C-alpha cells in the first residue's frame, strides 16, 4: 500500500537550485559591471573644461563624484565650451554652447541665447538682463551692476553682489550691507578666506552669518600644514574673545562637565595640521582639545604649573617646569577583512628629564632618519640633543643619537586626543557588496524552494 504522507521528489530540483544560483551571480556581476562602466569619452577633445564627447556624437559633462553625465540634446558638431577668465584661479567656466543653446554645468539653459553671454568668474555670468551662477538664476539681481568680490586672490572668489544684494555661490544672503563689504583679515594665505566676508555689522561664512562674531576684530587663524577639506575643520576664526569653527562659536563649557570657560580666557596652543589633527587650547593648568565634527571642547590633561606656556618652535613649548612637544598620528586599521583610516590622534608630551632652564640652542642642522631628512633647530640639554623640525614633520621634537641619527622619543600618551573617522566602517565596501550579493542569492533560493514545495504538494494531491 502506498504511503500517501510521503511527498514525491521533484525531478531536477537540485539542478534548478544550482542554475538559479548561477543565474543570480551572473546577473549581479552584470549589473555591477554595467554600473561601473563609465562613458567612453575623450576629455582632451574639449581642453580646459569638463566637457567631452564620445565617438557616437554624444556630449558629456564631468560631475565630481558622479562621473560623466550625458548633456541631453547637445549638438556635438557645433558644441564648444566657453573659456573662463584666463587670469583667474580656475581654468574653466562650466559654460558651453552649440548653435542653438547655452549649457551651464551640463544643463541646457532655456531662453538664454548662446551668443549673448558675458562671463565674470567663478561660475557667475550675465545673459541679457539676467544674472546667473552656474545653472541658477540670481533672483532680483541687477545684471548690469553684478560683480564678483575679490576676497581671496589666490583662490576662487565665490561672493558676488550688485548694489543691493549679496550672493554666495548663487544663494542670496539677506541683510548684508553692500557699501561696507570687506575682506576678513588672515594671518597667512589660507583656502578658508574664500568662504569668509564681512560688513560693518556681521561676519559671513559662505551663506551663513557667524553668530556672535565681532566684525571689527574678527580674523582667520593661520593653520599651517595639511587641511582636510571634506570637513573644513581647519577653518577657524577669532575676534579677541571667542574662537569660531566655520560659522559656530566654540562652546563656553567643557563637554561632559559643568566647567565654564569665561570669554577671552581660552588660549590657543596648537593650530598646525602637520603636528596635530586637533586644535589644542589651554586655560591655566587645564588643557583642552576641540572635536571638529561635534564642536565640543574636551579635556586633554592638566599641567602641574599655572605659568603661561611659551612657544619655542614649531610644536615646541615650555612653562616654568617642563618642555612640551606636539605630535600627530593616523589610526590606520590593517587587516584581512577591514582596512582603512579609523581615526586621528594628537598628543602633547613632556620631554622627560629635561628642565627648561637647561635648554639651549646650538643652531640649525640638517639630520637624517630612515627615508627622510629634516632641517630644523638643534637643541641640547645636559648630554642629550634634540631636533625641532622647521617644516613640522609628525612630531615637534626628535631625539638625536650618538651617530647623529634622528629617533622617536618615548611617549607616555597621558595627553592624548582622538577623533574617530565618521566614514570608517568595520565592514569594508567589498565585504558589504558580497553580503548583499549573498542575500540576493539566498532570497532567490528561498523563493525557488517555496515554488518547488508548492509544486510537490500539488503533485501529491493529484495522486491521491
């Protein structure tokens, strides 16, 4: 007698599952290949611009981060980019034209005659009685009176104004006093100056007001070394009482504590990207570091002296008891499954066993270390020698051994600041892609198995 509770095997079930897996993998690889394949263009065909064309007559515009995007409707035979001001800090305008249309940043500009454009600079231009920034119409602007403010001679100037309105990258800043517009002073040339401007009442950062800043005394803080442009965390200002990061004042209270910081009492110690990723401050015995992503002041450590700190060299300081030097390091994670930049360190170290009164300058020297030669001031304390690099290389002070070679000083890591990279992920991009692919495959397999079970159940019912 047949056992009607036993389901009949589906013929070819295993083969179907294997085929489904292979089809899923092939489909995923085809999609990835299609998405990663860029347009076949030759940027050299349109020099000094972001426009290019392919062999099929298509015109393309390069958008940073997005790759080449097709310029819809452009006529390749008559297409030509419009040149920028040759003496300006950038080499392209973002504008182009063909026989019938004008294009801005890869977009067609309806109603704008291709031959009636007067380019200013930094993507600002005038067409007839209208003014534009890139593809953006400047509402209410007087095209005849529009001009770009020269606030950053070494960098693109991105503020423009007529007699009534001020714009930053095409965005209107309401309430600006046009007659008193002026550059913000800076201690040294910096890319930050392109984002700042002031009038007699206010300081502006990009299209925002720097709330609480004194326009008369506001100046940009010099930041030697590398600048991480993604976060703009190096763009600091000071008005004599408060420090500012971009358009935000640094807090007057230490994070996680009830400790208040009276205005004007905070002293800047370190602002050098070659020697520290963080800005370091002090007030009396207490040292602090600034977290740029959260705009918080964190306690760093305490000194055993309340005497003022004196800067002796780049990243080198003293008080009445100790010598200090700053250093920086990258927290790189290297491993089989996860690699990348995990965060940044900034440290402040006491030079052990050296009293500042014993510290004396020998003179400028050029010394070697593995793979590097550093120039700086050579110092001596008792029988020990040290080099303070002039160019600020990773650490503000290096030991010198008996052979005249540089060596790293021991560190206690008692004064250590750390910021985690917000872009760091413990699962790298390749691993995430594999996990997504596996999830798709498992979903397909689950669906096929469910269909096979339904088919087997139907076959069983038909035999009863």
